[in-house]
C-alpha cells in the first residue's frame, strides 16, 4: 500500500513588510502566495462607493470607492436591487440598458473581484460574497451550491440536506466549500451563524459610513492560510515569526482543537525557513522564463499583452523511434509541470501551449488526460481545450490574485518590456549621426560636447569609434568631448 503524501504549510514573515505562504507535498511546492504589506491588497474587500459616471457604450459604470483609480462595474455585475426607475429589457438581452437603471451620484456596496493592474482600475461587483471556513455566504442570492471538488455523491447529498435544514435566511445563499466534506453539523452551523453576524455588521456599516469608505477588509495572508488552505492532510505548519505563529495557533485551535502542536516555529538564524526545507531553489524557478523537465526538455514561458504562450522543447533525440517516445514522454512531463506552474505563477487569462508534435492520436489523448487531471488540483476555474492538429492546446484560467512575478518585477528601462534592446553598434551609429548633424551647425574652432545616453554608449564611442570621431573633428575643426549623465 502506497504511503500517504506528506503535506506541509510554510509561512515566512518579514514583520510589517511581507508574508509568504508555501504549500508543499512531499517536499515539492504546489502553491505559493506572497503579500507585500505596503501594496495594499484589495481583492475581497467591500466598499461603500458612488457612481462617478455611466458609459452607455461599454454598458459599465465607473465607481469611486476611495482608490486612486475608479473601479469598473459591468451591467452583469449589478444586482437588480440597485436598479432605479422604470425600465424595459430589450428583446434578446438579459439586462436593461445600464444608463436607464444607474445614475451618477448613486451610492452602492461593491466588492473587489480583480485587483487593479497597470492602467486598469479594479473590477467590481455588487454580488457580494463572504468566505468562512466551511461556507461562502452570498447576500442577495438565495442559492445553494456545493464545491465541484466534493465528488462523492453520498457526501454531496448529506451536505445539501444539512444546509437546507440550516435555513440561512431570506435573501441569503450558501456555497459549500471543499473542506466541509465529512464535517459535523455543529461545526458547519457555527460557521453559518458567524457569517450571518458578519453580514449584519457589514449591512449596518454600509448605511452609516461615509462615501467612499472601506466597509469590510479581507484577512491578511497568514490568517487566510488557515481559513482557506489548511486541510486535514496538512501535517505541519512552520512559521518563522513568533507573533504570527501565536496568531496561527489560535486559529488552528478553532479549526482543529486537538492539533495545535502542528504549528512549529523556525528559530534557526543560520538558515532561512525556505533554505532549511530546500524550497528556495524551487521558488527561484517561479521567476525563470524556462523550467527544466526530468527528461532534459524545457518549458518556456512568454507573456504577451493578451495571452501567455508556453513552448515545450525536447531533450536529446536519436532515431525515429526514440523521437516518438521522447515526444510523448516530454509532453506528459510538461503537462503535469505546466499545471503546477500555472498555480505557482498565478497565470490567468488566455494560455496557449505548443506541445511537441505527436502523430499518434492515442498519445494526444493521453497528454490531454494528464493535463485535465493535473488541472483538477487548481483552486482557480480553468477551462481546458483539446490539442489541435497543429499541436496547440488552449486554456483559460481565472487569476486568483496578484502574482508573485507581477509584484516583484517592473518594466526594463532599456527595452520597456519588449525583451530586446538595440545593440551597442546601433546605438553608437545613432549617436554619431546626431554628432555629425550638430557639428554641421557648430562654430568652427570651439569645443563641442556630446552627452551620451549612458556610460556604456560613451565608452563604446571613445574606444571603438574613436577613429570616426577624429575624422569628424578634422572635418569640422572642433574638439569633440563625450560625457554621460
């Protein structure tokens, strides 16, 4: 009988600055989250906002909720309780024209669904949701949903009957989370009562607070780790900050009263928490463009504005037969690793995977099956397509938050995110053209100073283009001096 997989949770804290969370299985990282405390996280927060303007063309409203940029609210994210005045739904449409039901200056409660990115403001909704340990409460939607990851039909039936007997209240719905599986009615009922009290407080604050203002703030990462990611199969929680460890222990005592000892404090000064458990190298790979596969092949990630392209390069190939076998082996390894990297890097939106060409249809189906199985472990909603005759597979993945890569990287000042820059010879040619143009209008006999774009360009001109500069000096009768900022 195969031994159970060992799952551990690691929380690394730089007080007042950063929190990192790693979920590992058999010492291999499966999920990674990072929160920079100076970059305020807003996803999940609820605000009292005011409509700044309504765009009829976009069928969206721009909401002032207190951030630097107004949030974006689409018509399908507006709850009918906010509709004003009489309206008619056009034939063939599910919604009335937004400009006829929402007005500038109107106040409403909104929740951040997607963090602001680049020049775009946050994506908002008025369909609020409050996550607890076992449920998500959905005010304004009398629904009952059960996590698709609870696959046992008997357990789904049991949970459905339990939730129906709880009667959350008029206008309130519940979504059953995966961790509710096999939980007692007492624990489930406690969570429902907590969420109902929380909603009552939010609704009260929403009527009395100024506009715009923050009404409800989502937990910080170390607390969310216990609420959202701690499951019965996690054997240990390692924390490298005593204060955070105490806070985590208190939360664990509520979820698993008899397992408080699972929280352990890392106190070594010679090694960091991640170094101690050999996680640092795996974390470094998250930021790399390439990931090496066990067979020697590579996965290459390239990010464009509208999609992420993933290419698979095989290892060494010899002979026709070995190519067929190696292509399958590389693609199978890549499928599993890509699913893992999508989680670790939190890559969202359109994703295109270019697999190594496979002629055998059985091999194609095998790779598709492995990809779908591996994607099941992802908390994000993901839609996986089939491999086309060109060897391409399309995926669409929900972005869970702000990725570690986007928080830790910025545009290169040389290439502005293009990934390439003009080589030194080209830059020197442009500089010489400018020197030549300006010398033509420069007074003969007087020194001429040229300020290069960088020290690197200046050195190239002085060392490799000195002969050309001397020719220009002789031609125009001026001493050329080159400096840089």
